[in-house]
C-alpha cells in the first residue's frame, strides 16, 4: 500500500499533497488537457492496436478516445524536506515566445497562484530542480520584469544537469530531435538564472539532503535526470519525461518522438521501472494526468500498474 495520505493545507483549501517519510509532496498544476498531438505522432513506435488494447484505462486521463489526441499535465512537484522548499520542474511559464511550440506560446496561467495556495511565495523557494531542459520543464525559471527575464525564485539555487545545459546551449550548435521546438528556451529560461549566479550545474549525481538525490538517467535528453526520494521505509522516483504517458509502463520500449537517444531511453526506462517495482517506489513523472503517478509491478518482461498515486484526479 502507499504510505502517503492526502492532506489539506493550514487554511483548509484542498491541496494535492501526500507525505512520504519526512518529505511532504504537493502537486502543483499549471495545465491539463490536449497537447495537440495525436498518439501516433507523439509515440510513433506504438501501434494503433496497442492504444485500443489499453483504451479502457488510458481514456480519458491520458488519451482522448474520440480523437486519439494525447492528454497531458504540466505540473510541478513541490517538496518540503529538511526545512527546504524545493520545486521539481517549472512547466511552461507565462508570456514565453514559442514559435515552434504554439501550444505553449504566450501562456497566461495562474501557476504562481497555485503555489500561493500551497503556502509558497517565490522568495520562499530554496531549490529548483530541472530534470532536463525542455520547453515544458524550465518555463517558470524566469518571469518578465518589464522587458527583462529575471529569476522567478530570487533566493533559489537552480540545479541543472550540465549535460543538458551544454546540449541546449545554442552556442554549441547541436541539432536536437525536438528541432526548433526549444527555440528561445535557453535564452529566456536558462541563461538568465545562470547569469544571475543562481545555477549549480551537476554531473553524474548530486546529493541534496538525507532524503533526496539526483542521478543522471540519459536517453530522453543527454542530461535527463531522476530525483530519488528515500526516507524511512518510503521510496519515490521523480522521473521527468522518461514516462510521458502511462502506456509506457505496460509498453516500456515505446519512446516519444522527442527522445534524443531512443536505445538509451528504452534501457533507462526499463531500469527505472524495475527499480520502482523492486523497491515499491512511487513513480511520479512530470506529465501524467489522472492521479499523477503510480506504483508498478513486474509483469513478465514488462510492467503493470499496481495502484495509482494518492492524489486527486485532475
């Protein structure tokens, strides 16, 4: 059984929150709905028959059965651990110019209001973790101040994998599978916090405290990373985009169209699903709708959902 139990904040407002060991986890929503990509486009390695086989439980939380369009969440995991306030991924952000990712262009969401409802002001955040540097994971790193992008969280250290920092830096001339989908992202959401002296570029692994550790998990991007939570007998893995949809639990060899190294992505996904199964860890990807995550078990050479996370459905 899951160790965490849903709770409410001090004001009684409903907050999607659970406690694992000494760590409190709160789910902060920025967006939930269509990402304007069909299942076949987003996951070209999955056959239409595969989606139909699992449609009874994938719809409506992960795919729109009527249109075949993927349904996704943009969310941040808010952690409180050893007195620190930590954000895992920062979504899309407001007012960002995304000419090649129009679904994320010039948004105006209430993300900071959602954080406030959870009792967190921007100046309260101690650490920001970007599991990787795609457009939908770094947006709220910065906000507009007049015409200037400034760090949204002025007192935070931003933890970024060096491999991704180097890969997405336009000066280095890489040609990613995302194409121009990340255009402007480094300039408006990464470089400003680095120039402000607020980044820590880590390699291989990085220990945050007694409960939390970052490890590289390459494949989706060169610097894709996983945040491992181990506190008491409780375990959780924040796996970023190694799982973009719940289908990848039962079909772990299916990649998204955005995976830079497909073979490495498959290997990493299988390794982490196996780790989660063997340690009874709660899997918390960046984009799962519904309950936001799950515990999984081995099912032959694949995996299956054991139980959904204890968060309210979006």
